[in-house]
């Protein structure tokens, strides 16, 4: 088993909460709170529900700290992060790791063709690595474009936040 041989389809989250782009920040925040999640995929208003953006907890904090209350009723499409960053459902977890590091993101929307099939997060990747210790060795010994210091900090952060405080 290698990082290239594990499909992101094996670990992605298919139960993704979405909001339509005409909803406001209060509605989106309520969905996040009610579902205890850190992001919402924003979809278009068409029947196809194609992803057009994403809002994260960090985005909401940024928005709330920099806007006037009157602006909080604007459609989320004016506040969301876009364009979205995607990977094909045929990609590997190695592809996801590289893209997350290069783009400095923690979530990637997964598409099968043009259809939205799920989301993969840095926690999904780390959980997969932690379940298979051989993969951790491969990551540490690999020629990934991720500096070792950054990788070790990410492992330490994930390990401590998920092991001891839950």
C-alpha cells in the first residue's frame, strides 16, 4: 500500500452539508452549528446543485470581524471563498496532500466528471495515515514537496487535538 494507491474515494466524506448561494451568513452559520461542522459547500440554485464556493469557520470569523451588521444579510455568494479548489474522484491521497500544501487549504471538493461527490479534509488524510503506520513512514521518507518541519507540525497538531482532548 502506498500514498498513490489509496483513492480519495476511499476516505472522502459524501455526507456534505450544503447551502445555496442566495442564503445569508446567519443561515449558513446555523447549518454549521447544528451539524457541528467547520465548513459548508455553497451550491448554485440550479437543480444540479453544482459547488460554486465554500465558507469555513475561519471565513465567518473574518466576515463578522470586518463587516457592518447591515452587510450580514447579503447573499453568501458575495462572501464565500471562490473559485473552489477541486480534485477528480480518480485522484489519490498523495494528490490531495500535495494540493492542500501547495494551496494552503484544509479542504478539497471532489468531483466525478462535473458532478459533486464529496469533500476531503486534512483530518480525513491524517486519520488515514494514523490508521496505517506504514503510510506515516512513507510520508516521512518521501520526496513530497512539503518541508519536513511543516509535516511534523501538522502531525503533532492533529495527533494532540484528536487524541487527548476528545
